[in-house]
């Protein structure tokens, strides 16, 4: 009966929450600047008579209690920040904030959790336990809104027994979900390198140190961190994504800056690699006569799905949508600050299919043409409500 009531409400409210998604998509805000988004979420909760608190600046956190509220406490989380990308979609709900776009689906995540909250609140006499809902800021930028909320006690008073989050998957057909037990996403650290010399005329390189050449050697040498030091059976990625230096054809610049990312699936290897990166960068620069500054900004940990919680969640998904519509999530080198939660309590991070190739909806996240088949919203909010009302550890 509970499942039928959740599905019925999800279907009834589908158009309402597609409209919610349109508003959120049209009003994207960057990490830690989600002020209008936060106020919008708060207005919905006030409308439904649901108590909440504001944490970490723009985060919105609340608790819905069913029968025997202390018997089972589950947290549901959605992120709500956008990316500095100029949208190219020609849709009525296109971003009105220039150069900012919900290109990673956080508008969808927020919409699904809002829908789940409304459903759970209306049906709270039909399920047992408590559901803590977390609308989180700053997933796209270090130090990660999850870490800030944890410091402010989001996993306390009361402490959830587990936490569940979803993420859109543009490679998964709409109508499907995917799960994976154990480690599912990589850690992510940011690399910043500054190479300095006195600079000089390009026609007299012997009178200076060529910072561009030094930078080039460092970029090539850093690939040895992965190719000759990492266990090839453990995925790891080091990418230098930005080289900045020089402004003309005949001047060797006095400074060149490099930026990149380092990803790993093994936390021990992760920090060993930091030491190797430092040795290579300083060694190459010193051997070529340049000064160098290196900063490794330690970012998100790996995302580790708790075996038992994920197994239970997977079984409930089979009931909700049918086992034929469930796939196993592939290991991804992308990162998520949901990993901070899974370091503290059992977590399950699963994927919501949003692709529809017949409609031309298949662009990847973090691209200016990312979009979803919006029939996924009914599934997403219904599934979140179903898990919130029933999952146990």
C-alpha cells in the first residue's frame, strides 16, 4: 500500500516538480553562492509546513518523523550548486544567469529530493522512523559543502544510520537506475605549479631560464607518476589541464603556471603519489635552473558505497522499478564530495538514468548542451521517497 501511494503521488506531482526543475535550471548559482536557490527551497518547505534549519551559509536541513521516529533514521542528500558554463540549450527554461549553468544535474537532484520530502511528509503516518533531508551547497568546489555541513553537525542530533544520494547519469537510459557496492568514485586533488625565472629575450635563451621549456618537461615527467609508479590494476589519473605563461612571440616569460587534477581509487597510493609529484616537480625545475612553487590542494576522498546498505537499497529498487531496469554502475574516475559522508556513516550513491537518444538527449555532464528526459523526475523523487520510508541498514 505504501509503495502504491508513493508512486501515485509521484505521478500526480510530476508536472509540478518538472516546473520546479525549470525554475531551478533557469536560476543557477555557483558553489557557496546558492542564496536564491536556498530561499526557493525554504519557501517550498514553509508552504508544506516542514521545519528546517540553514547551515553552512546556504544549506537547508530538516527532519521528517514517521511512526516510532527513533526506530530508523535515514538521511537523503541533494546538492544544489551549478557550474561556470554558458548554456547552449535552446529551451524555455534556459539559464538566465550569464555564464552559469546547471550542467551537472544538481537542479534535478534538488527537485527529486524536494518531491520526496513532500511525499514523505504527506505519508508520514504510513512509514516508521525518521528522514533527515539535506540540501547541500558547494559540491563542485573545494573544500566541498559536505565537509562544511559535517563540521556543523549535519550528521548529529539525530545521527543517521545511513545516507543516500542520487546523481543523474546521461549514459543511462531514462527509466533505469544503477547501483554499485563498494568503491564507486575516485578521490580528487588539485595541483598548482608556478615556475619562475628572470625571463628574457627569446633570441638570447642562454641569458635566462626558459620557463616554458621547464613547464613542458614537468608536464611530461609527471606522467611517470602513473605509468611507472602506480599499480596498473588500480585506476589513477593525473592530468595537467592548464598552462599559462607569456604574451608574445619573442619574450621568454618570467613565470609559467600549471594547473591540473590527480585522481585515485586507493587512498594509500593517493598520498604516496603526492610525494612523488613533489619530488618530480622540484627535481625537474632545479635541474633546469628554475624556481618552482607547488601546491596540492587535497580534495574529496573516494566514494565508498556501504555493502549492506547498497544491497538493501538495490533490493528496494527492484521492487520499485523492476530488476530489468537496474544496472550496475561502472567505476568512475569522477569525484564527489558525497565521499565525506561515507567516511563517517554508511552511504549509498546511485545513478538515475536521464538519457533519451530518440529525443536527442545524450550530452554528458559538464557540457553546455547537457539536459535530461524529464520523465526521470517522477522516477527520481518516487525512488527517493520509497528509500527514505523503507530502507534499513
